[in-house]
């Protein structure tokens, strides 16, 4: 029983930590929901990370700022430069701009 519980917990932790790499042709929205929503919320309202939606600081920042935050990481946010291709980063920025 204990062992089963431990295995179940280990699986949950592993599945949570390993969100995987989005498909090469994933849309900005799919990438956002897969990699970003757990900290910035599916509706961009924020959580562990700041809000990214309309009226947020991110909405008034230049694309370059977002690009650097996403690829190099920022504070407690991990870097995604090794996970996402340049085009995927642009698609995610496009998605944020659309929602802002
Ligand atoms: C582990 C949680 C976490 C994940 C996952 C995450 N972020 Fe963040 N993000 C943060 C935190 C925390 C900050 C604030 C960093 C700071 O300024 O100290 C932040 C900051 C940002 C900023 C800068 C906002 C501003 O106005 O300063 C942008 C843009 C951003 N994240 C976009 C994304 C995108 C896009 C993704 C997915 C590719 C993502 N984040 C994934 C936690 C996360």
C-alpha cells in the first residue's frame, strides 16, 4: 500500500516536472498552455509569475523584453531558450500580443 502510494506520488511529481517539449508546429496558444500557464495562469491573470494579459506590465513592454525573459529566464522563471525554437518563441509572443 505504502509502496503504491509512493509510486503514485512519484509519478505525479515526475509528470508535473516534465511538461515536455511542444510539437514543432504547435501554435502560440498550445505552447503557452503547455509551458507557461502553470505559473502565469491559462487566462494570463498570473499566479507564481506576474499577469501577462491586458493592462499588465508585460503588455507595455517591447517584444525584445519578452523575448529575452522567455529565452534566458528571469528571477524564478526558467529559461526556455533550450526548449523552444526561435519561431516557437515568436509564436508565443504573438499569442500574448493577441490576448493583450
Ligand atoms: C516556473 C514558473 C514560470 C513558468 C513556467 C513561466 N514563467 Fe514567466 N515568469 C515567472 C516569474 C516568477 C516571473 C517574474 C520574474 C521576475 O521579474 O523576477 C516571470 C516573468 C515573465 C515575463 C516578464 C513579465 C514582466 O512584465 O516582467 C514574461 C513575458 C513571461 N514570464 C512569459 C512567460 C512565458 C511566455 C512562459 C512560457 C514559455 C513563461 N513565462 C513560463 C514564472 C514562470
